[in-house]
């Protein structure tokens, strides 16, 4: 079925809009709680700086996209900013989602590059769950005529998958180097400059990583681009599998809670909206983005496996 553009502003918010907002707000509270607790426990503000970097990076990347590519439009959520372009839940998404992803991967004691690649993989498989359901429920709508969105893979632009994977690798590497590997004492000025620098360096790194995809997109070599992404994602997963070290820290319930809430919450939303999926997949209703349920199921399983592996049970536990 061809992807058809349907304006999200023709649809009123339903219960799923409130559900995803609640999930994101919960994640934001958990991230703030964890970062503040880590600061008090260790005396190191790195976790707080990481959280602030997630928030600022998210605002920069989304606002830039709104006014440059115009490749999608968000639905009408209850709290909107920037002339109804930016929903509050999207502003909360990066600290709620990115922070636990980055902090979870740090538990495996990896080298900076492997940690970045592993973070990109973990983020990509967890994010695709969200990427495949959003258009169906009109949380946002892609514009199929925009060249940035070609090709669509089951109603999700390949560019969306690639961007989140590659730019998360860049973000994780930057945060590791400028925040966690810093040896000099932190000052209010250095913390502010670091947070401001994170999105700039991430954009530069992400742009470099995206060069092969940009070339293939310019050549309209869509199949080769999809194969390249599949190989890169599989390679990242393989690197994480063979290079991850043992987790010696005790399980962190606050940190592991949001990734599990994310998967379970979206699974419940999928179940509650199954009639829409049936119309898209079986009845082939025009304009109803079907998504890829196989990819979603795989993403859920891998995400939960990584989350649980990062928080092993204590040997002293009964």
C-alpha cells in the first residue's frame, strides 16, 4: 500500500495522545530523579550534565527540523509550542528516552567508540517501536512528497531510522568524551559551555556519519541505502554483543524502569489500537500507515533483553 499524506490537524486528540504524554512525563521525572540521585551519591555532576545535554540537543534537533526540512508535522497535543509545531511531550522525549539509553550503556564498561555504537543500536531498536505507531495514530504525519522521506519502509522513512541511529552514536560519543572522560573539576561556567557544545559537536559528528547515506540518497540508490543501514545496524548489534563487559554494579531500578515502561506502554497502545492495524494490514484502508509489526516485535524483544542484561540480579539475592 502506498503511503498517503493525511493532515494530522484533521484529527482530534484521542486517549493514545494522553497515554504517550503520560509515558514521556513519567520518563522525564525518572531521568531527573536518577541524575540528581547520582550527583548526590558520587559528587560528580556528569549525570546532570548528560541529562541537560539530552534536553538541549533535543530542542535544537527538532526545532531545526521544523524550519529546514518540513518533512513532517506533529498532531495537536494538549500543550504545544512554536505555533503548534512542538508538542510538550516531544520536548520531554530526549531527556526521558535518551538519558536512560546512554546511562544504561555506560554500565557495560565499554571503550568510548564501542559505547557509542552500542548506544546507537540500543536506541535504534527501542525507538523504532515508537516510529512505527506514531503515523497510524496521527501523533505526527510524514510528507511523502518531501525528498528527505524517500524511500518509505512500511510507512516509516528510511531516513528516520538512519538519522536516529547515526546521530545517537555521535551524541553518545560526544557525551562520553566531553562529560564522562573529563578530568578537570567542573565549574558552573564549564558545565554551561559543555551543555551548549554537545548539540554542536553531535551535529558535526552525525553529519560525517551520514555522508554515505547522503550520497546514496542523492543518487536515488534507495535499495543500496536500505542495505547499508541494515548492515550497519546488524554490525552495531554484533559489536555490542561481543564487546560488552560484565556489569558489576547492582541493578538500578530507577534507571531500568523507563525502558520497560516504554516497551510495555507502547505494547498496550498497540493492543488497544489493533483495529486500526487490522484495517491497515488486512483491509488496506487508504491513508492508514501500517508500520512493520515484525520489526516492532523484534525491537521490543531486543530492547528488553539489553535492559535486563544491564541490570543483573545480585548474587546475594534470594
